[in-house]
């Protein structure tokens, strides 16, 4: 089995067309078809159903697809790693991060990294923790900043806890206060006091959605939604417009002109972590970014410069 054959197989699987696949990989269509046939012969199974105008994967093809993607991604990582042996003069880092971390922690860390290594390309993918775990598993990401613990634990991933962050309730600055807090917790809101207050809710797949829903259900109620299905920027804009409340990380809330109300003790918190595949060492540039990130957080903790509402784990 050759890497070239896997590349041809992947091109056909993604285009569902032999001619377009040949154009994508810059070979003649007969040569591509011959290599696919050779791969099928070696594996002992057809990979495609070849109906006229309708190319689909067989069960064997479906089984091979994620493995082929991982093998090719690992081969690309290996090529880049070898090229970086002489030093960190070039290379790339493919980093995933949740939307809230993309707008809070990540820019400052990447500023430091880019200042030290300006020639390294930074490729950032924004997504929920579940999507980022998938990117790590398929080899399309080197590192991911996500929320721990992972909903479905993947033993193939190595994780490092970084920060514990407070979650808060936010509302428009000119809106009626979200609750008449009892004297013992003046200025704070209990989770149960969200009952009956319309929330601006993130789309499915957001860690913040799952955390908010779980906290409300633990108090015995289903939250009411004013608007549902937004991404981070949309949720912030809708809260600022006065459409409802939202539960946000404190690092994000502090960056916007919002009224911020902490939760009453014990509060709501989440753990921010860094993950990578356990079976493949990240490329040298990714390892350097990990070092910069850990050094940045250690120095911020030592000097008391961690963002408000966060603490080292």
C-alpha cells in the first residue's frame, strides 16, 4: 500500500468522481483508476460502487476512509518535522480552540509566540471541544485548547489541565437587573434564579450550552430561550441588544460592555485544557507553542496577571 494510492483513494472518496479526482491530484484519469484497482487488489476488496454517474463507497471503502485521512495527515506531519530538524526557522502549527478561548486567552499567547518565531505559520481552527477532538483524532490538528473533562473520553488523547475559569451571567448594561439577589448573596445570582428569565443560548455542540443546561436541570428546571442557536459573536450581540441573559466565561464577559453578575457560591466553573494525540508526538513547532503557552500562564500566575475569574489548576 502506497501513500500515493491512499491520496488517490481519498480524492475519489471526496469528489465521488474519478475524472475530477484525477484533476485534483494532477494525474491522468486512467493512471488514477489503475492505482485504485491496484489498491483494491492488495486489500482484497472493492472500495467503490461504480455505477455510471454515481460513485459511492463500499463498506470496505467506508472503513478505509478515516484511516487513510489519518495516515496521510501523519505523513504530512512527519515531512514537516523532518524539515524542522535544523531549527524553528519555518514550519506550521495547526491549533484548535473553542470560540471563547479564541477571543480571550489565545490572542495574547499567539502574540508572544509570533514575536519569538515569526516564520512559523499559525493555522487556527475554531470549534467546540467535540469537533476539536475529532480534528486531533484525524490528524488535522496538532494541538487543541478545549474544555475538560471531555464528554466522551478518548484514551488516544493526552490532556493537560491549564486553568479553572469562572462562569458568569451577563445582560445588557441598560437592562433591568437579572435578579433581586437576597441580602446574603447581594450582587450574585443563584442558578435557580435563572428560572423564568429568557436566555440567549448557544447552538448545539457548544460546551457553554451543555454547562448551562446541566446546571439548570440540576436545579430542577428547563431554561427558557429568547434566542437559540447562536455562535459566540451572535450571542454577545443579542445580549447587548437586550434580548436576554447568557452564561459566559468571565474572560469573555470582561471584554464587552455588559453587566456581569457572578453566581452565588459555589458558583459555576469550567476547566481549560490542552490536548494532543498520545500516539504521535506533536511537530517541533507545536511543541514550542505548547512551551510558550505554559510559560505564559506560569508567568501570569506568578505576577498576578491571570485574567479575572481564572486560577491555575
